[in-house]
C-alpha cells in the first residue's frame, strides 16, 4: 500500500514539476497583482463619480424631504431615515470636534464632484465628536446640518475584502497551476518510471495512448519499442537454447572420441583441456547473455553460501583462503546467482591473483553488515590492476593479461559478476590493496526486491 501511494505521488518529487509549478505560480501571482493594480487605477474615477452621485442624491432628497415635511412630522421622518436608510441628521455646531476624512485618491475626486453640485461651502469629515462615519454638510435655508452615512456605504470594497478576494483568487490559481503542471509532467513521469523499470529488467505496463498528439505519438512509440525489446529478448532466449544444444552436443561427441581414440596421455590431456576450455567459454557466453530470472528470488543465507564456496575453493591445491564471515547474514535474491558471484570472483583471483613467489592465490574473504547493507570483500595478493584500467575491467570480453598474468578465458567473469550485482540492487567497487593485489567490494541491501 505504501509503495503504491509512493508511486502515485512520485510526480511530487519531480524537479520539472516544481519548476513548472513555480513558473506558473509566479506568472499567475504577477498577473493577479497587475490586474488588481490596473483595476484599482482604471475604476477609481468611475467609482468616485458613482459614490459622489449617490451622496448628492441622498443629500438632495433628504434636504427636500425635511424642507417640505410638516414640522410635527420631522422627528418621525428623521427616525425613519436613521432606522431604515442608515441616514442620520445632526445640526452643525461651531463647537463640533471635526476630524477630516482619510485623503485617498477616490475621496479627493468624490469631494470635488460633491462640492461642484452642492457648493464650495460643503464640508466633509471622517469623525465628528468622536463618532465615525462619512459626514457631509448641507444647508436648509440659513441653518447648517451634518448628514452622516456609514463608511461601508461609501467606501465600497474595503482593503481587507480586497485582500480576501486576492487570496482566494491566488489560491485557486495555484491549484490550477498544480493541475496544469501535473498535466504537463505526468506523461514524462510515466515514461521515466517505465524506462527505470526496463533498466531493472522489469516489464512496464503499457503507457496510455491518449491525450495531445505529441504525447500520444510518444507513448505509442515507447510501447512499440517495449514490444520490440520483449520480442528480441524472447528470440535471444531461443537462440541461446539452440546454441547451447548445437555446440555442446558436438563437444560431448568429441570428448567421447578423444577417450576412445588410442592417443598417448599428453595428446589426450591436451585435447581434453582444449575441449573443457571451449565448454567453459560457451558457458560464460550463455551466462552473460541470458535474461534476468526473478522467479526464484527469496531470502538467502549469505553466511552459509560463503562458507560453502570457501570450503569448495580450499580444496584446490593453488588456493589458500582466509575468511572472516559474520554469522546469520541474509540477503534477498537468487541463491544460484549469488553463489555464481562468489565462485567467479574466487576463480578470477585464482587465475590472475597468484603471488609471484609461491604461485599460490592467497584470497581474503570477509562479510559483515553495515546498517541496512551487507558488505562482501574479496582480495588477492597478486600483481593488481593499473588504476586507469579499473573501469575497463568490468566491460565484457576484457582481459588485462599484461597486468594480471596470462590465463585462459573469454573476459566475461567480472562482467557477469557486475550484472548479477546490479540485478540485486547492489554496487561493486574495484581497488588495489596497498600491499598489492586486487580488492573487490560488494554492497547488498539486507532486504528488498530483486529485479
């Protein structure tokens, strides 16, 4: 379940996704900011004129209503205006404590329009006698009055409301940026995951052949490539099986004929050695070229496997093994392939790592755990390998005879080891011992999956 969730959310770890997201987020934020600023500038004059017309209408209608109403009904009229319309009328006194309104650009335009209609003697205030609101004066005959309106009625959308609207717009835009970024990057993420699966020897699920023309064509081409690779893999398996049968059958007949022929001992041993060498080379070719097999993967007791390999190698007359193997070390993988790693390394050390003075290959094998990894080291005491040749040594069909002595083989031993180690999600490193000889260090994860 955790792995499935991780695969579905893998696009969140994509650097291309975040770069696309931040680019879109920046463009959207800049666009929203520019739009708000532009709208604020463009609509300032019309909004001020609209508010001025509203104030003029309210003052004119209120003044007319008060002027033409009966004196005994004015109190009731003022009450109705205050309770129903939010309009309050106060007599203007010389002792009033007046605080001017906030001098915004909109307020300046509004005051100019109102004075142009109601007269230059019109006064404005943001607070009178510590009572906040929008205050505007008007005359009835020779008496002067204050008309107070709620500021919200004049100011329209407040700064906090603008901030809330801008934040909501920005959040929705960012969600859109996430959706667009994922829509753009998801096809690339699918192709990346599929290529990684192929690199690990797995068969990826077919990519969906839908969406824009470019993505549809790319996915169709990728699916065709995967199908072609599978067909090549199947054909290779058939070819390898045919090679194994068609070559080894004549070799077996030749072995029998050599045994039956009346040859002297030297000739017979020479021919048997040549036939055995040919069979070993064919076996190396087949081993290197065969496809990955993950069907027999399980927890492997690496300690027991190393003990078995070292016991078998110690029987050879030209091999001396010193082992330091930790107990109860387990890894996940294919027991046959893991054993082949150790056998190939021991054989490689036996052939190329003999001590010149004694002609015996002294091999040191160690195995220990480090955190979540198992470290296997195998070192010989031979001539070693030049540092600049280390990387080339892992390539197939490579033999450094000048540095490691003459020996028979196809140059596939370490290449096979490297492929098996990578198949088990491990790493292989070559280095020279300070005292001479080649040291091979392999790291395996303690647990995991093969493939």
